[in-house]
DNA sequence: CAGTGGTCTAGACCACTCG
DNA sequence: GAGTGGTCTAGACCACTGG
C-alpha cells in the first residue's frame, strides 16, 4: 500500500481497477482517503487520478467523485508533422511544386467546412510535395485572404503551410482521415492509376477571426499514419 | 503581467511566444524567474509550461531550460472508441456476426507485427460489425492464445474486442491508419464493389507477456476518423 | 558540479454540483 | 448545504544533464 511517486500510485490504482476491485461504474475512494491510505499528499493522489482520467480509465466529477469508466476509451496522441519535416526526417530531400494558384469561389463543401458563405472568393492553391523527387502528397488548399493578418505574397519559395504556421496565430482546427479513390488529376500528379485507394487527410484551421484555410491532402499509396497507444 | 491561474498563465506565455518575443529555438526564462514576474508560485508556472510542452509549443529539458519549439508539431488527441460504443452513440443498434473462427498459422505480416515467430499458431477471427443492420466494419483479427490469462471461449455473444478490454491488462499498442482497395471477401461482406477505397485501421496490442492481438479493421466507405487540434 | 525542471508536502481556499 | 475535485502557495528535495 505504499507508493513513492504519482506514477507508481497511478499504476497501483490502475492495477486495482484492472483487478475488478472496483467494478465498472463504481465509485472509488476520495482523494483524501486515498492520500491517507497510501501515505502521500492529496496533491499526489490528484495527479495520479488526473492521469488516469486523461487516459480514459476513470471519470471524475466534482461532488460526484471518481468513478471507474464504464467502457475505457483509448486515447492516442497523434503527431502531425509539417510535410517537409516528415520528409527530411527520413533523410530525403524535400521539394514542392506549385501546380496552380488562383482566386476562385469556394466550392460548397469547402465553404461549409470553413463556415463561410458559399461561393466566397478564396485563394486556391494546388501543390505537389516531393521526397527525393518522388511524389509524396497532393495538396488542395483553400485560403481565405480576409483571415490573414498580412498578405502572403506568392508561395513559390515557401510552402503555404509553412508560411501559415509562422505568420498566423493558430486557435483551433479540425482534422479528419478518410480513404478515397484518386481522381484523374491527383492520380496523374502522384503517378498512380486513376481510382487508386489513397489516404486523405482533411484539415480546417481557425484563427482568431474565423477559418483561415482548408486543406485536402492526398497521400502517396501505402502511406500510413501511425501512433502508439 | 498578472495571471490568476495556470491556464491564464499558459495563455499569457503562449501569446508572448506567438508575438515572437522569444523567437523559435530561444530560451525562455526559468520557472523561478517567471514565478516572480507573474507573482505566482513556481508550481503554477510549472503547470503552465508543462501544458505548453504537451501541446508542442515549447521543449523542456533539465538543466538546459525551456525553449520555444523550432517547428511546432501539432499534437492531436484521437479517441478510439469501441465499435459498439461508436454505433450506439449515433443512436443505432449494434450487432456483429462472427464470420469465421479458426486456428491457423499467422501470416508473415501478422507475425512480424506481433513480434512472434512466423507461422505460429493463432486464433483467427473474422467479424462483421453492423449498425442498424448495415455493415459498419469488417474485422480481421489474430489472437495469440498463449498471451491470454484465461481461455476466452467462443465469441458468439461478446465480441473479441470487448472481451479483451475487460479481461486482459493492456500495456501498450500500435495503431495505424491507411487506405486500401477492398479485397473481394471484404467487399462482399460490406456490400461494396471490389477494389473500393476503404479506410483501414491496424492495431497491435501488447500485454505484460508480449503481443496479444493484431486487428485489421476495414471501415465502411465514407468513414472518417476525426479529431480537433 | 551547479542549475534546471520534476516532484512531493501540508495546508488552504474555491467552484461546482449532487442530494 | 456540504462534500468533492481543482487549484494555488511556500518550501523543500532530488534527478538529470550541460558546461
């Protein structure tokens, strides 16, 4: 019943939960009680329980106490690197080609994702990312010029992604992964057959004054997004 | 320069970082200094900085101090629900059909992912998950019987996934998302055309005594894995 | 070896919310 | 209204690691 640090205390409590000492949904003792039981300060118990709550093992509510989660939800941490970093991290040379740069009315799906009026004029950028000359990802980006604190200029030398992370304060964003068959334009750029199954990541980024950009990234065949739980 | 809680302190420091007061890679003041500056206890500064570190905004090392991260890596938290929960959370009725249950030598790819000897005999389960009777996901699971603390019995009434989360202590796992064209068997079960682009999640779970199970989950067309950043 | 972050303690106050 | 978790303080010790 002794624990020296909050991590070992977390393990001790986690073990008791796994052993069904407290069944699913059951109330476990309060922080003060556990602090006495284990001979530690209440703050230490608090940290251990917060870690378990963050891991989805328990649910905590004021006044109601701490309960064993009915069905444990796994939470994974996903790291989303800038493409250039990902490529260079593999020891490959990064490059990109700006395939198109135009101003056009945003398609309905994009406008909806960005919570903007349908048909709003936005900057549309199409970029191909390369690793050692081989196609890595096909990027389709819509950028709301009104949301930018300063005009970005052309994106010939610096990718839009990197310009944005350096110049626009980030507030929140939405990210989704899905699978889709490659349209002809994407397939041609990536050098795959039309209709090939590709992993697509969609990202909408919001700044202080609303949506900034919406990106659809078609990854090369075989690309995997990996994480540990 | 006053901050009342660790969250407002985190915001204050984040704002100074975004304002380039400390450039990328720069060392920011130590905890003790910041505690004096803001008139709070060092523990409060510690919590604020730990939150920024977890968000990828700063990097902290003992002795070396806290630095502004060179390129901010976005970290997203993915919640991986049990399929039944996901379905029922949408208000649909969950069901599953066990399509196959056999013992067979693990294919090389599976054995490698589970860090087991090639050809090791494992239990192979094929399951179709349904939401309101409509196919939701096609599951291909390999289960190492040696890694289980107790024999699981048949999985006719309780899905293998739920039996495992309830009976096997979880240590770590690997999760990957990819896109793949549906093989004939999967396409038939999901009611889609062969070769359709499907989102696939692969998961390998490790217990105290090694790999427990390896799962390949073919999601229905249009399925998205979403998160916020 | 010295400075930094990591952690723990004992005590306190507060916000929230359940009964 | 009362009990719970959330947070803060002031002080302390320690592990790690860069110079």
